């Protein structure tokens, strides 16, 4: 079982807003950490971490992490790069969400497309992480 997904971000407040607006978590927990144990497990000396956990009714958790030494954001790797490439999120009414996110200057690869029994598109969050948005289409 996957415990949670963690994303390191440069601008924590903006990331929380993006994912909260998109996913409607039922609970948000903020935590600040530092000390010897964090230094050891992160392999970075004098690290300070602020984390925000977005918890959902189905038990899933998305954890947004900001370190005092977070790297300046750059261009993230392509979808076909080695390693974790994207997060897929099931949404309702993808066409409306697409229009709303465009107003917020979210960058999309393409408008929503129908592929089999789903409508799908990819966008990047404010930090450049690739997000797959999927609407499950009703049969019949």
C-alpha cells in the first residue's frame, strides 16, 4: 500500500492553493521539522522542513514539502524520463476544470482529449510537476 506521495516545492503557499483547489482535501495538516534525525535521514546538514499534508476521505495523502535549501525550480523532465514522471488525478467535468485552470495560467500539453472511456489531458502545476487529469466517462 502506498502511504503518501510527496512533492518538494519552491513556493509552498502557491502549491497548497493549487492542489487544494484541484483536489478538495478534507483535512490539511501543517508541520515544521528540524534537528539531528531530519539531518541524518535527509543527508543534509541543518535542514529545516515545512510540510503540508492534504488528506482525503478515501485515505490518500498528498504531502507538499518545502526545505529551507530547496533548489530553484527549473524545467522538469519529460514524461518519458526515468523515474516518477507524473501524478494522475481523477476529476469531475474536465472541460470546466481545464477552462478554470487556463485562467490561472496553468500550462497544458493539449486540450482535453477522449481516449477510450476517459477524457484526459496533462498540465504542469506551478512548480512544473506534470499532472495527468482524467475524467471517467459514463457508458451509454
